[in-house]
């Protein structure tokens, strides 16, 4: 069965972005960027891939992406309607009326049924949950694995990694990698 994997960057205080969606405060080093690009090339948006030498990179871990409007909107703001053209793309939003790009599917309601159907497909790679925190909170019961890129910075405010009600959910750490910028990546299994 395919897994739903929340691959996410977080600050020490648990934020995935600043109050205005800022993510440029994460101290990414060349060493860490090279490692991420090699291990998970498909999480790099299509329009950036050529700039980091990933034009022809194959999808290693994921073939499908589920994201909220907050993750999709920055691409729309720069005129890109299919930010991950190398993946099947689903945008979960109750406020977006339509998506004009046929390669991106709008999911206007509860994403749980979608995720369960994707997980039940007989073949394919895992499903990349790209964010944001509200979507991750609503899909917490369906998340099979977390890949948390933890950065040594306090944001102070912003978008939390999970937003929703109190729902303690145990995960077990299975692997950890450290980098020269003080950041760590930790893998957690449900």
C-alpha cells in the first residue's frame, strides 16, 4: 500500500512558514541542499529543477502530491498553474473555485476520501503531503510517515506544522541525518 508522507521543514518552535508564508528564514546550506536534491528530487518544483541541475531527475520516492491552497498560491502568484508538473497534483481548497490547468485537480471538500483512494491504488510511489499545516492537521489520521527537516531557528509566529484540535498521535523516529548548518532531518513512522 502507498504511504502518505508529510515532508516538511519546521523551525525550533514548530512553524513551517512565517505569518505571511515566508520560508526564506531557514538556513539551508549547500551540503543540505545537495543531499535533499539527491534523495528527494521530486519535491523541487518543476520551474526550479533546471536551475539546480535536476531537469532530467527521476521521481525516487513520490509520484503524487497533495497540497493546500497556501502551498499552491505562491505558484499561481508568479503565473505557474502546475508547480509540480512531474507529479500528479491535487490542491485541497474550499475557497478556490476552479483550476484552469487540467494537470492539477481541485479537491473542494474533505481530502480524506482522496487520500484513502490514492493509498489504495494497486501501484505507484508514495504520496507527498506538501502542506500546509491546516491540511496536515486534517489528514493526521492518514499520515503514515513524517520526514521533518528541523532548522535551528525560532520563527516566533507563523503557520504551525499541524493546525487543528488536540489529537496526540504517536510516531516512532527511525532515522536521523545532521548537516553542517545545524539542521537535522528525522524520519518518523506511525
